[in-house]
C-alpha cells in the first residue's frame, strides 16, 4: 500500500515482517500482528493454523508522520477471525506503538 510519500507492506514466510518506509527510512512495525492477535484474545499465536497481516487503510498522512491501519486475519479450528489496529510512524522513522 502506498501514498505519495510512503510505502507499507508485510511479507510472510516463517514469520510475518511488516514495514513502513517513509522519507526513505524503513521502520519495522511487525509488532502490530501480536497486538491484533491480542485483541482477539482467543489463543496463543502458535495455536492458529494460519495468520496473515497486511496494511489495510492509509488513515492519514500528517506533517509529522503517517497513520496506517494493519489488519490481521487468523484461522483457528476452521474459523476465521479478524482484528485491525493503527500504526503511527513519525517522519524520523520512530514507530509509535498503539
């Protein structure tokens, strides 16, 4: 997902890694996946059959940074659960945890 000045993405192989790149500064925001799973409150991460996290909405581009919503979908016992949470990355690359 991109806006005029930044890029947000996640990649999943053995584990999910999410980044926001703004002003040519990459910021690891992978903690959002655990935060979203915590909102579900169902099970530990290892108890889900499949988990995917992705940037879902560019909420705002402000003078001091970018606010992006990341969505996590997790499957357990054939049921899909979804939670979203915001990530704010300052223009200097600092990740402000929700």
